[in-house]
């Protein structure tokens, strides 16, 4: 197609057979390295020695930023900022952490050997008295990824996907055909296995990311995608890993601009920042998950007056909101990479108010999809 309906097709980097062979080779190499580490630990313990494992620490942001400071922080998206040494020598937190890491590692080894997949909750229930909570397993999975310089999907540990997508796109995930394009207003689940995606075709002009499922459903009900050539994604709150990876994949493969729409409150801003900069918990994988060029479409604090919304839609920031905003304002990446975003968050804090995306419905039920989003994109009213 030409002009308005130009097709965008993700160019396959390799055919199915090559991709399968590559993934099998990567899994086999990772399995050998895991076996080697486990064997070394067993030999060390058998010899009466205390094995120690060195883990790099990554930090994609800190909260001690000062634009006037002559010494910039050491935060990086790909360079470690320090190390942790896990050892059985001392009976402390690191001993427990190493114990958990080794147990999770044995589960991962079994998954790779049998070519099976499971969730972190499945792993937790294998040793609930030792792991105590799922968050402990989550930390161990992060440690393993750092140790072997891989991502979670390489370990065959799969998340429960909560993200949704609709719009002008079709693709194949493994043997499953996902043809959103045949019903552009219907919601489809975000794919779990990004590596299995192929045959991606789209006639979309942009990608719109919305914070909440309620807004996603509002757009679906208004047939937004039918009237606007786009792809709409929601992480249904804080986005999970598959949603962030899928968005990153589409932006890179289809070369489309991405816009993000969140509530005008500190938590909405934090979700926006997660898409652009990554999360601190997964700082070691930030470069694979973040979308550096995502644009903030709204809603802004100034939109309340701009669109003449009634005062009843406005809420005062709670003490916890203020603490959240102040913590975000101190993050170094806002000083370095997004000063305009920082100014907008400062304005929110200064005025002491917040409001939801849905407040725009006070003008009319379909104001968001009929006027707000199309006009903002057309006029370039984004940050």
C-alpha cells in the first residue's frame, strides 16, 4: 500500500529454523554454565571451603541528583556500579541469599534440561518455608540473570501476562496467529514469548500506550482504532516485563512513534517513567526493556484549566502523593534526560492537585477519543 495505508513489515532477522537452532544453542550454553557453577559449589563445600559468588550491582538511577553538583552520579543503563559478594562463610543476609539463589538455580537447570517453563510462583511453592515469599524468588531470578548475563526469558521462567493490545497489527507468536487487524477494536493479550514473534505487519501510524484498562476499554468502545490508524497498548497499571518488551519490539521493528497517556498524579508519572527509563529492580535489563523515545501525551496538570474541567474532578495530593513526587523529582535521569518532564511534575507538586484521565469525560463521554488524543498528536502537544 502507498501513502496513508503504507504497510510496515518487521524484517525477519533469520528464518524459523535458524531462530530455533540459535535458541537451542543459547539454552545449551546457559545450561552448561549453570551445571558448571553448581558443580563448583558442591566441590567447594565438600572440600570444607566456603564458596563465594560475586554479583554486579546495577543502578539506572539514584535519588541524590543535583544539577548544580560538579560530580555527576555513576548511574548507567549498562555499566555496573558495584558488587555484592555472596558467601556461606558468614551467617548473615548474604548467606540466605546465596542459599535461595542456588535452590532457584537448580529449578532453572531442570527447566532447561526438560525444555519446560514455569512461573516464579511455581518455584516459590517448591520451597515455601525457605523462600518465605514470592519476592525472595524474584530477587534470586534477578541475581541469576546478572550472574549469567541473560534475561528472564532465557531461564524458562515465564510471567503471567496482564497487558492488552488492539489496533492495526497482525503477527504470529509461535503457532498462534494474532490478527488484531481483523477487528481493530478488540483486545488481545500481549504475547509472552517475544522471541517467537514473526510475520509482523502493520499499517499503523503510531503506538498509543494508556495507563489503565478502563481508558483502553473507553477507546475500544469509541472505536478509536477504527477511526485512527494506530496500535493501542495498556499495561493495566505498572507494566509487566512482556508488555514492556513487546512495546520495545514494536517501536524498533516498525519504526513507529510511541505516545503515553497516564493520570496526572505521581503514580501515573512513575508508570510513564518506567516505560522510558526502566525500573530500579530490573536495572540490569533496562536497555532491553525501556523505550527511550516514548513521548508523554498527557494528562498534564495544565490540561485541567486548558479543557475547562469542573472543580469536582480535581483532587488534592495526599501526603503519600507528595512523598512519591518528591522522590521521583530527585531521580538523576530527570535532570539529565527529561528536564521538561521534571518541570511538569514540579508544577503538579506546586499546585498540590491531581486528576485522572477519565476526568476529561466531564466535557463529553467520548471527548478523550474524539478530540483530546487526536488533536494532541496532530498538533504535537506532547513532551
